[in-house]
């Protein structure tokens, strides 16, 4: 499928007017890499806002406890302060999903989501900063945007998108983008590859460290995910398109030893164990216990199946319908 898409993309790109393509190509400020993204910032924000309600519903709604929601939001906003200048004006928003599945993902335009199922497995605040940083990294690296842009070119609607941009018709434009992002089960639909996941890990470590968190939190997070996925194994289809948790753990260990050696050993970079274990976790567990039992949504069932294959973030493992 992918190679046919690639060939189609090459063909369509070859047929598109040069100014449009040049308008879609730029160097990403977070990764320093050349990328193809036809979306303007206002279109990214509009797309994220349009896709958000359906996704929240797909994951069983938001956690109702305001203190927990505010806590996640506060940590997310701290980490988001560390993004590059170009992304400071993104209206960052952090949502705690009332779902037991282990999950986190982000939409273009700065909408970041984490499930209480994932948060309950954490032991300190720096792990939370790590996962939020990873998802912020997907946003600043514009991974989803690039996939939506590619899809639109494949579907031959990039010209229409460019026209919509010029007339500020963001709402009509998002009607193309939302189905690309959100699958039928109300799940985040995109799959990212090895390079994109490693990029998001690296950016997450950059942002959490700038916010004053010990970057070891990213390693702790990966170990939790590895344990949750039954030791890091997986089905062949997972292994073929996504890095093994062990590979990611090794890369993060490498970075901790080289790039972040000083920060890792410096006690002023916090782990935030006390507050998390004494205040936040008990509050979260009490909340979970107080919830009446409910059926998993269709989206959660799909994700539970993929979690068993060793996945956590649909963006990372492809939690879509296939
Ligand atoms: Zn990811």
C-alpha cells in the first residue's frame, strides 16, 4: 500500500503547480529537517479543534475531576514553554481522558491527550512531563500535518486547500482533514514511523529538560510502557513499521549518557516523586474507583487489542482500524 501511495504521490506532486509545492515545503524549526506541509497555523488549529470532540467521545470522555485536569494541564503548559519560538503561539491544550486504556496522542494545532490508564501506571511527575513532551514533539515536528498534507495531495485536493487558505475558509477545509486524523472508531487514525517516534522522543527530552524536569523521566516512561506491553515483544506487523520499545529505550539511554549527562545528575532537575505519589496518584485512584463500570467504547476496544501487541500511543503503533 505504502509504495503505491508513494508512487501516486510522486506522480501527483509532479503534476502540481510549482508555486503550490514550494509553498508546502519548508524547514521545520524543531527538527531542522525539510518537510512538506500545506497547512497554515490557523488551519492546523481549526483541524485540531474540529477533530477533538469526536476523539474525546471515542475514548469515553474527559476525567471530571477538575483538580486532576488542572494538574495535567499545568505540567503540559510548563513543558510546552520549552518549544521553539515558532511554536510559542500555538494554543496548547492538555486533556485527561477518562479511559483505562494506555494511551496518549496529539492533534495538529497543539491538542494533547493522555488517558488516566497511562497516568495511573506512572510513579513520578517527570514521567508525565516525558509523555506530554513526546506528544508536544509530534506537534512541533508536524508529523500529523505532513501526513494530512500528503493524503490531500494523493486525493488531489491540495489545490482546493490552498485556495481555502487564501480565503480563510478553514471550516470547509477541515472537512477533508478530520477524516484523515480520526478513524471510524473515534481513534486517532495516523501511524508514525520509526524516525518520527525517535524524533518525538528526542524533542520530548529537550522540552521536559527546558521545563526543569530530569530527562530520566522519559526512560522511566518507556520502561512502564515496555512492562505494560508484556516485556517488549510484539506481532510482526508492529515490528515491521514501529520501533521496539527496547530500541527506543536504548536510544534514550544513549542520550541520557551523552547529551543529558549533566542534567541527569543535577538534583535541580526534578523528578517530582513526592507530590505525584502522595497527592496525585491517590486522587487519581480514588477517582477511578468511584467511576461506575462502563462498557469500553468501540475505539477503546480497538486500542486494547493493539495494546496487547505492545503499543501505547496510536500515533506510535497504529491504533486505527487495521
Ligand atoms: Zn508517538
